[in-house]
C-alpha cells in the first residue's frame, strides 16, 4: 500500500527562513540606498564647496590686482568737448525718431533700405558724430534708367526740410547695378551734419 500524501514537517520552518531572509535583503537594500543617497548629497556639497573656494580665490586675486593699481592711473575727469558729445547723445533719441519717420515717408515705394548706420566709423569728433549712412536697393520701371531713380531719391532727401536742417551734406556715396538683367540698383547715401 502506498501513501496518498506525505506530510512535510519542515515546510513551515522553510517558509519562516525564507521570509526572514527576504526581510534581511529588503532591510539591507534600504540601508544601502539610504547611505548611497547620503554619500551622493555629501559629494555634491563637496564639489560645490570646491567650486566656491576656487571662485573666491579668483575674486580675491582680482580684488588684489585692482587694489595694486594706483588711483592716479584712472582718469575720471572729462573734457568739455566730450561732455558736449554726451549731452548731445542724450538729447538725440527724440530727434532720431523724427528723422527715421521722415526718411520712411520720403522713400518711394520701389525703394528698400538694407541698412541704416549711425556714426559708422565710431568717430568721436563733433563733425562726424551725427553722420548717417543709408544703404538700400531701388527698383525702377523697365523703361526708366536705374541711376535716375537713385538720383531722384537723393534729391528728395536733400529737399526735405527736416533732414536738411540736420544734415547740410546729403550726397550719393556709391551706387552699383546689382542685377544686370533686372531693374534694380544698390546705393549708399551719406548724410553729414
């Protein structure tokens, strides 16, 4: 006769050992995660401290270099001519809006400005301070000469009362045919006070 079933008396002990091992592994994982996160945080604090210490050394060196310079080397006094240029620059933005609006009204519909340069050479002299250079392209009708359109634009600018009040010399600096087969020409107009 064969037994129908057998009783394993060690199964309950095995399950307890398995649960205890599982709990130990989970506890060990939690502690390793905790200490790993702490190590990463302290590592980041250490890196931040090193960066701040390095930046502090650089700033201290710059401050020492600035202290080493004598106060006599820096000239803070400005001459009357330079102060006049600064005052003119402060008052000029109100006038620039009027000038640019007037230029946009004077331009014919077939003319497009590609750049507007104020004081392009960066001159600080009183004569070149207010210099304006207009660059653009003019398209003329097929039956009309391209250079005639550019000349008509220059004469319109010269006849304008607001522009003539600020610029005594409005002249065509250069012109060239940009498209030999088309009807357009590039121009550069220089306005000097």
